C-alpha cells in the first residue's frame, strides 16, 4: 500500500511539474507544441501525453487551475464588507504574483481554444462582473458601460500590465491596481490611496 501511495504521489508531482513548465513555455510562446513542453520539462513526449492526451487537455487543465486560484480570491473578496473599489484593489494585490503566469490564457482565449477557455473562465468573469456591478450600484464605479464589459476591460488591463512588467520589469502591482481602478471610474486620489504602498 505505501508503494502505491508513493507512486501516486510521484505521478501527481510529475503532472504538476509539467503544468508549471507548460505555463512558462506557453507564456513565452502561446503556439508552443507538446514537444516544446516535453523538452523544457526534461521528459519525452510520451510522458506528456500520458498525463494529457491532447494539447487541448493540457490547456484546459491549466485554465481550470487558474480559475480555481482566481475564484477562491474573488469569492473571499466578494464576501467581505469592504467597498467594491477596495475589494478590487485586494483582488489585484492577491492575484498579482501569478498574473504573469496566467496571462497566456488571454492569448489562448483568442485562438483555437477560445470556446473551451471562454467556457471555463465563466465563473471568474461572473464574479468580476458581480464585483463591478456592486460598485456601480453603490456609485463607486462608473456606469458608462455594463458591468460585464467594464470588468473585462479592467481585468485585461491588469494582465496587459503583468505582460509588460515581465518583458521589461518597469511596471508593478501598484501600476495595475491604479490603472484598473481608474478604468473602473475611481477618482485618481482614491485609486492612489487604495494602491497604498504596493510595490
């Protein structure tokens, strides 16, 4: 029994390592193939296919992982009694450490896997729209666009800043927080205060 448990643990660790490497490889090149990922992970292609029968399965699993991470944060933020703009700032601060890793999903969402990824990201989209709608209802966020669209614009800005930060290191969570809050219609002084001393 212990041998079986050890083997299972080893398989899970290998699968998680492949997913971590896949995020990095696809982050550099969203068109990278399974062979590229296998090479970067130091395994043969057969090993990758043993865990993920197709590239779509791999991308779907990466998306599910991202959705789990982001919905956990958003559920906590939405459950708090904080104003919606403070909730948004908290969301950006907590998600920022992994934003650059998951930014590839935005690129893949526009490609051949758009339907699958769009469907899986639905819970994140709904929670973000709910947070923005709450802010609109309490006059914290602008109402010039529907919450579903406004939340996507601000959310995409965070990922665009993460992408730029990765390439030249000049932008930060503070920049992402302030920019996205301004896009949501928060006055600059309030946005600066909410960003606080974020790096």
